[in-house]
């Protein structure tokens, strides 16, 4: 049995946990981070890789704005640029109603300086000849972009380690109890960690961790499904979404198109797989949206595991029921871009009791009065 | 046969090589009508591959000593055709419990199954070396297929590199077809071959054939170099020269083609997607779906036979394919002759002993033996070098294959690590200080082979957020 | 690739970069091209010529682009009369 005594224990070495651990270490706080698999091997590492502010609720845009400059300077933070490209993000429209909705969104978030540009008609077609005839316009956000989650998530964990965080991988937490004002975490007979504060950054496993300490937080699971084509000649540089959802795509520098839409299924034991219709669904939409892909071949398909909340906003903040327990999970498929900021915010909440970025909308107890689907394990 | 097949029994066989054909035969004999899915144009698998119809060589010319076995197997399949649902040119690209997702002549389809026999065979086991991606370098099995199925040799002057009995068989076949053999470069030492001989005596006829080929080649003055490691395939647009090293020094020879192979590796992706338990076989140097002597895997209703369960060769595959199908029949409540199943298991067992001798005679080269420079391409799909693997071990502490894939793209390309996987595993074990079993295996992933993105173009259908 | 035995088969035409070539009935696309040209494709990242490898549909190194758009896996696709391929680095491109 290895014993650790630390200021802060972090459960989950995904992007959120690692960014938090890194920020805490930079303030000199002692951190032990426990990870059931390998750092960044779950949703943090297998998500779509969109680095996007456009489309987020105003509540999330505060976090997104804080994260925005971090992405541009990622190498300074974690040692690699993570293939981050400020490619812009376009949200496509298939109808006038879509364009109206996009314009209404632009008006709603005007304070956030996203530089949104609504394009349609000839101007749209001339700038983006790659899109199929069903697409009639879109909303362009020039400052948004994309990055490689496989590299970014692992590098964040590695940066936390290099900053002095004890990162213990392949070490699922099997028991959590309160011990005085702090916490005792056990990973079987292998590891015991005593910590004054606890960060629950366990992603899809977050509600389960919360429940172990008596915090019932409603969350459901889903399995975003993504595929990758073989390398193709340049087709599109901008990161693509679509009004109403159901498709997202981007072409990486090496030529592969990464595209997703819809959800897979659980396959037991914390694993998941694409649903049977995934290829037909995503492939069919891809060929309609980007006709140049119609002869492409798909070389990988997968489905990650993600926790979703009723309002699609994450849980970020100290538990109302368990002082010293800080939640940061339930990102509902939108955590990648904001993760670097969430790490800093959690660090502030832990060290100062308050954050310079508003996160009140993400209170973990905001659904407490409503009937809750109890936390469980994916 | 005591039972009567229920209509709920929907058996599917994947693969129409020796194991798949014998499995289908046993299922038909039990009164079932299996679906037989095969990627090939014609049944027979790789070893008994039939050339396209336009060719006219005799079976004797095609299969040599094995012509009788080939003829019997092809005849069995011809007789089965009316009793099975045979779908050639059909790729199983995904598998989920109870369903195979296939791509065939008629486009994508779903094939439901209640019981599944996997007879997916094997591909060459490859270790890269400098220049192995040059035009003119083919796999050993590829060299054999060129001749068998196309009447072609891979070049005029051919070097054979790797280890295993196939080197000598291909050299023999190529010489007879008029190609010149520049050199046979066998990484096995002469002493290895002596050590393996006793176990190979379990199949004296097969051992005798092997010895015959070697004597025949030596009588013709063909250069055989034992204990040799290939250093480089050199050339600009294509292969012009092979350079190797032995403890005695360096050698080189001019050639316009190279065949490369260190034995075979099992094709196991479907078992993986269906959640079959795998275990690492230190003897076979690969992770294989766990299966018992009957061919049952860890997943109920999923059976496995032939080289896809671990390399034992075509004769064993025929017996194992039949045995797996009889296990299916037993589980489906159909009567099965206990004496027959015992005899089949014993037959497979004898080949297991022979195989142990082959492994001693032609041992897997050790990663440390390969003085691979950092700039040698390891993953030929993504064009990632050995140096990238070493850097990932050194700088990121990578010690697991899927992590290596995530960080370096090794094994992430079109072939899903079929070509680079064995070498990546050996090198990762060597550089991370873990055992090959502990660095894990590349997880199988759909699509098992590249799939058209839009086989049937759709419009943007009822998308929901 | 060198034609060795069993080559007495009817001729069929195909095209590489618009130039007419003759193959034989029963040839795979790989055989038809490589008996007359040095490679099948150019690798995406290092831009090196590639000419297939495994010949059994496993390595995926022999995909050849057709004029019509879709690519074919040369080792496992039988040549058909009039097939037209686009191969970078061969005459005509």
C-alpha cells in the first residue's frame, strides 16, 4: 500500500483534472491525481477536437473567453501546440429559419466580441465552394479553431506531472470516505490518499464519485460518435457545425476528415461503441454537406463516453453538502475548449474561495430540488 | 443426428479457407444452412486460393504437393454451394452482439447471427527494415499469391527475407517459374533449425517436404544465409539492392524485388469487436482470442478455428474448422458424435506439437537484434518512424500500445497495425522495459478495413441535436 | 512484377492518365499496372512511390484512384475492360 498525504486530491486525469492540477501546482499546492486508465484516454482524448466558442450559452462564454488566449499559447503551458489551429468555425444553415436562429444568437452574444459574420447567398458560396447545395449559409466565427485531443489531453497530464503533481494512472478509486475535515481515497489495496480537498473531475464517472460522498447529482450518459477518413486532398479548412446539430466536421492538416454526429451505445464495463447506423448516418450527412468526400473511405469509427446534464451546462463548484469537495464534470460534450479555463477557475475556488470568472450558473446543486436520476457508473 | 435444427439457429461462417469450408460442411451435415461470408473472389482462402476463372493451370501446377488437398477442399465447397448462403467479395467491417455489418457487391448490409464461426485466417508477420516501403518489396505471402493467382513473380531477381518454411517454398516455386533467387536471408540460425527438428518429426511428411525444398535449392547453388538481419533495401524509384548483416559481416546483392515475412499472424479483429477475451501467447508472440480445444471462445455462440485462432497451418485448420462447427452444433442442441470430436481435437493437437518445432527452428527475431535506425519507417500507412516510437518511450513514458498509437499514430492508419503491429509491440517492449504481453495489444476497431464513407449517398436526413 | 506462367489469356484495354495500356483477362488491377509501370500511388506524407505490399487485401497500400472518382484496392479488384486510373508520377500527370 502506497500512502499519500496531500493538500488536494484530484480524481480523473482528463483535461479538467490535469488543468486543475497544473494550476494548483503553479501556486505551490500539493496535488495527487488518480486516474482509472491513462491520463486523457477517455472523453478528453477521444472527443471531436473542436475549439469553439460559437454556439455556447452566454453563461459558458465567460469561461470560453478565459480559455481563448490559453489555446493560442498552449506550447508555453503544456510543451506542445497540440496541433491547435485558429481555423475559424462555421455553423451552417439549411434554411432561412436556421439563418434567423444564427442571427438571433449573434445578437444575444454581441457583448462577447466573437466577431460573428452571417454569410449567405453568393458571398457564402464564393467563400465556401466546398459545401453542398442543401447548405445555404452560415455563421462564421474567425477566432475559433480546432486541436488534436489525443495530444492535448495527454500533454496536460504530463505537464501536471512535470509541475510536481503526483499522477497515479491505472488506479481506479474504489472507496472514498470523509476523514475529519478531509477525505480518504482508496484504490484497492494499492494506494491510499489523504487530502484536505477533493476535486471530482471524473467525467462520465463524476456522478458516481459524487454519490459515494452522498451528493446526488443528476446526470445521464451518452456516447458521441466520431469517424475519421483516410487522408484526402484539402477540402475545407474551417471547423464545421450545423444549426440544429447532428453533424460536425473538420479536416486536419494531414488530410483526414474527422466528423461526428449522433450517439453510440454502451457496450458494458465502462466501454462504448458506435451504434449500428453510425456510418450510414454520419457518412450520408458528410456527403451531403461536403460533396468532395463522397468517394472517401472511413478508416476509424469510435464512440466516447460523456456525462450530460439537463441544461447542457457542467457542474463546477464546491458541493453544497460536502465542504471541501469541488465538482467539475458533466460537460455535456462541450468541455474541450473551456477546460484550460475551468482548471484555473477551480484553482481559484480552492485557493481563494472565489473565482474571477462567473461560474454561478454551474452550481452543482442547481437541480437539487428536482427529481434526480441518481448517479451511476457508465 | 438426433436433434432437428430450429429456425432460430442462424449460423454464420466468416472466411472460406480451409477452416471456414470445413466448418460450413459440418453445419450443412447437421441440417443447417449457414451464411458463408468471404472477402475473396473465389473460395479456398490464401493457401488454396483459386486464380480467376481465365487462368488454366492444373491444380498440380498451382498447389504442388498440396494439390490433392486443394482439390478435395474445392470439391467439398462446390458440393456445398447449393446448401449454403455464400457471399463472396464480402467484407465484414463491423461486429456487434448478434449482428455482422458487411459490405458486399450489393452495398452495405446487416447479417444477423445466433452462432458465429470465425475462420478469418492470417496475414504475414512483418518486421520492417530500411527501405521496406520501396516498390518491389512485397510480403512473403504476397509473393506467393502473385504466382499462384496471377502467374507472375514479383521480379526477375528476387531476394527472400525473413524466416520460416515459406521462404524455401517460395524460392522453389519462383525458381521453377523462371525467376532468379538472389539470396535467401533467414534470420534463424542453423543451430535453431537443428533444435526444432525433433518436434517437427511429429509431421514427418511435412518435415520431409521442407528438407526437400532446401536440398533442391542448395543443389542449384542458391545462396542461403542463416542468422542474417536485413539492413536496407536500396534504390531510388524501386528496389535495386539488398544489404544485410551477419555476425561474420555485411553482405549485399543486386535484386529487383524482395519478399519479406517472418511467418504469420492471426486476423482477430472480429473476435475483438465481439468482446472475446484475449490472452498473450509468449510462444506465438501475439495476443489471441482465448479458445479451448473445441474452438469455443469466451463469448457464448462465438467459435473460432484455423489460423485466426493461432497459427497451426492449413491441415490443422481443416480439423479445427470442423471441430468448431461441431461445438456450435452441440450448443445448439444438435447431436454430435463424441468420437469424431475427440479425433479432431487429437489431430489439431499433433499440429500444435509440430508448430512448436517450427517456432524453435525459425524463432521470432528479437527486437534488440534489429539495428533499426531512427529514420526507418515503422508504420507504413502513416509513415511514422522507429525514432517516433523511441521518443514517445523516452519523453512521454509510453509503455502501452494504444497509448503509443494515440500519441504517435503508429498503427492508426488504413491497415490498423496489421503490418507494423508485431514490430511496434516488440520495440515498445524493448524500449519501455516491459514484457510484450504487458505493453498490450492494439484494440480492434471498426471498420476492420476501410469502408466507403457514403456507399449510398444520402441527403441530410432527420438530424436531431 | 513479371509475367511468368499461365499468360495465354485474352487481352483487355485500360488507361493510366489517359494513355492506353493492355492487360489480360484475369489480371488484378495491381498486376495489370505493375507489369507495365513502377507504382500504384504516391504516399500522402512523404510523397514516395508505393506499389502494394501484401497482395491479400490487408495492408491497404495499393488503393488506386479511378478517373470516375472512387478508388479501388488494386490487389483485390479484377481488371475490367476500359478501366481508367489516375496515378501521380506516371506519364500523363
